[in-house]
């Protein structure tokens, strides 16, 4: 697409790298190794906007299957804001997945803008910062197993009960990142929860953290934190899950910012009480 000297393409190999760099510039604190799993989710889902061959903005419209897609990474470089480029980027990106139910996690100040173009708010997610107590010699909960030791079909099946669509390619890459830690809670050969923690530009992020109930989430959270040094950790908890904040209370959580989860069609039927941490604001 070319309009008013603006060119938008999902074929530019710089697109995902530019998006991650701008996310870092905006203080979103992406994971150090996010590039590989993000690209695995949909290699054609990242858009770079250029003006006179200079990158000025980006977005992503990642297609998970024929029914569900996720919009993210919407950023326009500050000097080019207010000129109408952002609306062109959004329109072009969303057009590629127009027949899907499209989800997004939009910062609260943009919620009304997304409502005007057809998104409806489902829930609010709050990002919290906690302090990891540091690595410990205490034994892990006996039901915890490293996620890379769990048969992938079992992990994928459990994940699909907590996300609007299958995401096998993404999930395979997500649990193969360098320097991550991940545990699944296994009871009678059945997964009852799983979570991952990964290094970011500053500190770590937990995501996802799915569990059948709070006690399982607590065991996974403590297991993840026990594997890293003392540092700040971010986790994104859907506010409908009232037990999520209770889970963090021993760590004196601090609010960072909030996002609205929105969809263009009806909200997927997911039990948010089992979601103690979203995977990623950028890809859902």
C-alpha cells in the first residue's frame, strides 16, 4: 500500500526488529529473545510503515488460524504522530485479517479510539511489578515439572483451554527461548497449570501463568521466582481474576499500567479465573 508517500508492507525483513526496538523505546520492555517466537506465530503478521524509505511506524496483525487474529505493536515514531499516518497503519493491518475475530490489548488512553473502529472491551488487565526474592535452595513443589519435559501435545491442549486459538508454532518457540524457566503442575498425569518466566531488557516477565486454582498458581509462581536472581518481575493479571492480586500480595506488588482487552466480535469463552498472567500484551 502507498498513500501520501506512506508505504506499508508485511514483506520487509526489518519489520519485526523495528517493532521490537520501538517497543523498547516506548518502555514496553520486550523479552530479550521475543523475536523468534513472535515470528513463529505468523511470519507475515508484522507491518513496517515507511515514508520516503524511512521507517516511521509499525503494527502487527498476527493470524493464529482462520478464525482468530491479534493486533499489536501499533507505534508511530513521535515526530510523525498527529499526521494521519497511524490511522492508515491500523486500517491496512486490520484489513489483512478483516474476516477474523481480532483481539488486542490497548493502553487505556487509546480505548475510545479502538471502540470507534469496531472493538469492544472485554476486560481490563493490570500490569504489576514485584521483586523476586532471589534464587533459593528450597525444593520445588513436587508436582512441578519443567515444561520442556512435558509431552508437547499435553501442553498444547492445556494452553488451548486458556487462549482463543491454537498456537502451536508460537508455543514451541516460546518454551525454547534461551534463559527462560518454565514449569507445569502435573497431577495424576494431568496438567493443572503452567507458567514461564523470561529475561527482558529490564528484569523479567512472567507469562503465561495459567492454573486451575490459586494454590496451583502459587506453587508455579514460587517455582519460577526461585530460579532467577533478585530483580524486578512484571506480570499482567486480568482484573476479573480477583485471586490474582491476592497471589502477589506477599511481594508488595506495584501497579505499572493497564490495558483493555478488546475484540471485534464476541469475546471468546475463556475462564479468566484460571488466567493469573497473560502471555504477552503484543500477541495475546
